C-alpha cells in the first residue's frame, strides 16, 4: 500500500466513524464547554458542573534589599581614646624602619608605648604593596591627599597616570592664589573639573591601592584667601560630595582641622567618620572642633608638635595629655616634619 492510498483510506475511516457514531478523534474527557449552562441535557441525570477556580494572584516577590555600603568606621575606644596612631608624611613609609613604624615611642607615663595600629601616610608616594604589608600586620591605613590645594610635587610616574593631577588642574584653570609658605595653589572647589580630578585621585591613589580611609588636607579653604569666592556652605557641600564618593568606594572619610568654626564640624560630622586636628591644645581650639565627633563616639586624632611646645617629649605630653584623655581625644606628639618620631599620650 502506498502512502497516498493509506491516507485516503484513513480519511474514509474517520468519516465513517463520525457518521456512524463509532470511535474516532474525540475531545479529551476533561474538556468542558465554554459555557457550562449551554451543555446538552442528559436523559438519565444532569451532571454537576464544577466551575473552574479563578487563578490565584501570584504573591509579589520580595525586592532585594539595597546593598549596604561597608567601610571602616573608627571609634574613640581604645587605650588612647582610640587606636595608637602614626602619621608619617616626610617620605615613603619604610617597613624596615622601627622609627617609621613607631617603635620605641614613650607615653606620658614614661613607658614604652605599644606599636601603632593606624598609619596615616601619603597616598601618592606609598605603593599598594606598603598598604598590603600594613594590612598583614592587622593595621588600618589612611590615605593622605590634598583636596583644597595642589602643588607640583609628584611626577606622573609616581602618580601612575599620563598627566599629573597638578597639570590637569592647571589646564582646567582651577588653580587660584598661592598658599602662604607652601609651593602650592588653592583650588576652585566650586568647579566641576576640580571635583572630577580630585575624585579621580581618590579612586586611583586611595581606593585602588587598598587604603582604608582618606585624610583630606585643606578641606576648609573657605577660611583662606583662595582667589575664589568660596562660602562655608559651598565648602561643606564639596567635602560631603567627596566623602560620599569615598564611601561608595569603601573608604572612610575624615575631616581635617576646621578649628575656628564650630558650625563647620557640626555640619560635617553626620557624614564624616573621623576628625584629624592639629594642635587644638596649643591653639586652644579643642572645644570648638572636637565636641560633635566626641559626642558621636567617633575617633578624634589630635597631633601636637614639639616644635611649638618646645619642652621635650615628656614635658610636652604633660601639658596636653590630661585634657585630651578627659575630652575623648586621641592625642599624640609629633615633630612638624612628620618624619617618624611620635609619642602618644598612652
């Protein structure tokens, strides 16, 4: 039998089955009429028709919670109202130098202090390998950069970029007056180009190298003659914008100084993780700048300088440590060169 003949015979069989009531292609036994009330009556009994249940409304899936940004939040707890702190900016940190690492320092009681656990070092001069080495010791590392001024201090090779940040800022027309006593110039912090270049520095030097936090130097330039009309509110907005960007990169953000204006610290503290102040005892400004951070339990680092106190480490510590310890401040004595020598209150 050919295929064509088989098809013809199959078709006749189906026609016959339909006409004679015989078996054929019947609808599935579970199929129901579109309208049950129109079904043909039965001679024996009327079957009970169950109406289909409406489809259940699917429960909305829970939305994923926004990812919580994580960064170091240094607190004022510890033997010195916080961690023991080393601030070394004079040269790249030498991991083989006991002086650079803060070994052998004496506290106000004349005893050898423990090794520091927080290091504040230059973000450009120091490499990622130095940051990793400190991390292997269990230490936190703060990235020092300038955000309110710029100097032509670093070659492009040190910065690891084709054109230095200083040259970029100069080309954008963002350099203002020369800073007194320093070979650097104030920045136009209201310019979008300044914000973009400083953000790139934070990303390329601090975040990419694995630092834990940022110390933003010259973050209060509204108090100086910069060559630009900068208000306090504009300076606060600039610092907050950079701080929010640092947080998105997983970095803690600090306030630097601002000792003459309590409103400045009050405005910055809610979005800032720690404070680093210089000589607030010598200049009698600790009560102006530190209280918002101390009340919030945030770390307040205070650097006093032997150059100004001038009585030797033991005598100088005796002049300010009692006040710092009672005020919730982490006080340490340095030379103004920040070349390695330091003596903590405890």
